[in-house]
């Protein structure tokens, strides 16, 4: 019996990846009606090892989506309800004293872990907590560790924070610090459902019993899928296109369109470029391809950059949205003239 070639092995890995994603989508679809782009965005963050910020008015199913994702995975899940009186220790954990029984026993100190020590962490209504408490999550989100006193505690992989927030115009909310916003791989807008989706939601939620997803992916499988993402090749001209898009988010960038120069204040960081490229790789795998293209880059630019671009005073006064600036960038930044992109058919079905 002959050994499979490298190409056959890659094709098998890609097909298995796509089958797992299809199964996860199917299980999530038992509970979540519509919102395909939001569901795919959350899956991209999970597979990239990043975090997602879901924004929308209350009642659109943001929390339900995160819970449903956790139920399809055999991973440890925890929920943190953010409120104005929440303290950093309520998230990270605290050192407590344990009294030993008996006269000879000495008191012992031990660390009681907080809810951040899980694989999937739901940070519900994250912008209702004070900036001090929001900032307590920065180290965990960026470095997968928590420092308490002189001790550092590592977080188990995979680790993903799925945060929900209400629009800032609502009462009792605090804007997230810019440094924390940059820690999110994607910012996803959860839209109001259309009429058909509302029918489906009512049929699902007002009947005798609710559908329940079945766990189909375990921790080892997720880690294997994350490793495959890192193996996806990116042609130099595709990477260059992503770089030029990032440069165009800066008002003084060489490819910045007039709209960005007029209304932009701060552009995306190098972490934004990393997010775009990783997400483009995953988008290619979603389609059964083992090579990222410029089309993959364009599909992920909005969720990857909308929270990394800041408007100046004129832009805010005019009611501009960063998505409008990104639209102008995609129209302005041309692809390199290199002909057909190579390798996109590997693993395609």
C-alpha cells in the first residue's frame, strides 16, 4: 500500500477542516437563525486564536450565539456579566487564606481562579464595566496569562474571549480603551433580523421545547485546525495587497483615499495586518482552498479593521462610520498586476 503524497495529505486535511466547519455551522443553526456572517466571524476568531467583539442592541441573540458555540465544543466555558461594580479580582481571581485545623497547623495562602480561566469566556455587556475592570483583561487577551502579585498563571489553549457590547449611545456604558479594542481580532455587527428570520426565531423559541446543539468538536481537534490555518500559504502579492490596505487606513499613508485623509485620525496597527492575513487564510479553508487570495483579504477587511480605525472630530461630527472609510480604501487600493493567483485549487472540492 503506497503512502499518500504531500498534496493528497493536504487535500485530506482541508476537506476534514471543511467538514468540521460544516458540522459546527449546522449545530449552531439549530439555535441561531440567520446571522451567517456573524457566525462565520466567530468561527474565524476561534480558529485564528483571536477574540471577537459582538455589537448590537439588546435582544438580538449575541449571548445565545456564544452559548451555542460553547455547546458545540467540548471545551470549558465561563460567563462574566459585566456591571459597573465589577472588580478586576472578580475576573482574574484572588489569593485567599485557608485556615488549617489544629494548633500546630499554619495558615496557607492559595490562589482561587476566576472565570477568566476557561477556554471560551463570554464577557457579557463588556462596556458596562468601568475602564479599570475592562483593562484587567488586557494581559489575558494578549498573552494568555494572568499575573496576580508575583505569580504568573498560564491560561489553557485554546483561549478565546467573546465579548458583547451595546452601542455607546445607550445609558450606563463606557467606551472600551483603544488598547483593548486592538486585542480583538474581529468586531462584528449583529443586525436586526429580516421578516423570514423573525418567523424562524419565533417558531424556534415559542414552541414546546428548544432545540439543543450536540458537541461535535473537542479541544484536540480545535488545536489541530488552528495549526492547519498557520500552514496555509500566502503569495507575496496577496500579502503586499493586505499591507497596502493597512497603510491606506492611515491619513498620511501612501494609498490613503481622500475620505481617510479628511475624516481619519488613527489607522490600523501591525496587529491589524496579522488579523487580516490570518482571517484570509481561514476564509480560504472555508471554501476548501489551501491558498489565500486577494478576494479572501477583501472579505475580512471590514470586521478586522473597523474597530482599529479612529475618526477625527470632523468625522464624528459628520456621523461617518469606519466601514465607509474601509469601502473607500478597497476602491482605492488596486491589486498588483500578476495574473491569475496560483495554488487556489489545492484541496478544492
